[in-house]
């Protein structure tokens, strides 16, 4: 079994955002830096971006639900 650095970096960024360890904007910067250094592919940057979009949508839905329940 071999170690895939690009997969490790991609999954690490996604899980870090989902767990609130790093802000999504910082994850985007990291992904761009990894791409510039050829550590991840453009497809993996898109995967990180899609995960960030899904995370933000889930957070917005949770915030809306909390607002609705408070009223």
C-alpha cells in the first residue's frame, strides 16, 4: 500500500474545514498553494471547493433553523 500525498492533503483540507479547524477561506488559499506546487491537481482543488460550498450551505441552513426556532 502506497501513500498518496495529494489525496492526504485534499482530504485533510476538507476534514479540517468540516471540523471547524481552519476557516474555509484559508483552506482555499492552502489548496491554491498546493496546486501551484503541483502537490494536488485542479480536480482536487475543485473537490475542496465543492466541499467548502457544501459546508457553507449546511452552516447557513443550521443558522436559519436556529433563527426560526428562536422566533
